[in-house]
C-alpha cells in the first residue's frame, strides 16, 4: 500500500470516536519507528513534516520518496498519510509538488480575509490531486521552527468561514501549545472546542501540541470532535533519553557500539514505544 490522503482515516475516526495520531518526522530513525509502530498495532497513522525537518532531510520530494520506499521495504499494509505540519504558503505549494498526500496550510498569522483567500487557493490545488487539506484558525502557543506564539482561542465564526472552503480538517487554538507545557498552564478550553465543532458542521478537528496534555483532557477532546492529534515533543524526549542512557552506560565503548546504527537503535525503539503508547490513548489500535 502506498501513501493515502487522510480523508478516509479521519472519517472512520469520527464515526468510531477515536483519533488518528500525527507523529512528526525528525530523522530516518523516526520514519522507521513510526511505520513499524503503526504496522505492529494495525493503526492508521499520519506522518508530519515541519518546514525545518523538510530542510534537514533534503526537501519534500526526498522525504516522500524515503517514506514510500520504507513502506515497501518494511511491507507496511496500514494506511499512512504524509502530511505537511504548519506549512507556510510556499511550503504548502512545495509539498504539493513534492508528492505529499496531505497538506496543512497554516494561515493563522494572517487576518481572516487573507487566511480565507490563501486557504481557498490551496484547497483548489489539492482537490485536483486528491490531497487532503488542514487549515488553522487561532495561533497555537509555543514554538514551531523558531516562530513563537503565545496561543489563543479561535473565534468559532472564523472557524466556520475557513471550514466552508472545503477543507478536510481544522486546527483551532483552544489553549494548547507546542513543546513542554508550563506548570501554570490553564488547560484546554472545552467550551470553545464545543462551539467550534457546532459552528463547523462536524468537520474533523485537530489538536496540536498533543505532548503532555493529561489523558482525561485528550479523551474529552476526542469526545468533542477531535479526530487527529499531533505528537512530537514526547517522542523527541524519548529518543534523546534512550540515546543518553546508552552513552552513559558506556555501551558505545564496547565492541562496535560506537556505530551510528548501534548508537541510535535504543532511541528508535523508545520512539516506537512512545508512539504505540499514544496510539493506545487515542483509541486507534486495530483500526487500520
């Protein structure tokens, strides 16, 4: 099975009251870890690529070919979507040409009129190619590729205007942030989430900043229409901690433990296990 767009997997998640995990790629090990996790648990999965990762890993076309080749090599049979995460207008266009099966155009930094105009054009391009589209209203807090946002709750009426453009999923700020959550974080605003779902006619909603949100809040968000949850920070931390432990235990000094494959293997496995843990929480196990 090759790459698919996210439309069918999100429709099934909506009907089944669970969420599909979106896990950000950071290197070759993460590609392998996430694909193996999805296949082992029979879960659909969305692989996300930020603009910074695209530059680091050789561009959108390189990443698309890598993921497709890994899927063939590993004999992956579950649905896999390759998705742009918080794409700028230019990044979204580049990924469309690069072979991605799903696009997020993040126009939240613009006024609502310009966000609508640019999103509408991206939707028109993607519909011709069978690519799903995610849009955003209300900036998500934290840092994403060097861009800082304080976070805000989206206006449900603005969400309705974007949803009416024919997008397939909507990311709306409800107090969530990227990265680690601070000790004084106030939590998700479920009143705003419910209002957004009501105003957007049941469109699949996306929860960004899924790392560190308490389990009960995750489950409540799913109950209120969230069908896609983005995870990055927790997987990065799991990878780093496993790699650090390998070195601190001196395993890199034994035999050929210094080889990159040996050094990074614990991080790959830790990433895989964290991915499985999150998919279990989201309820997607066995849903492929």
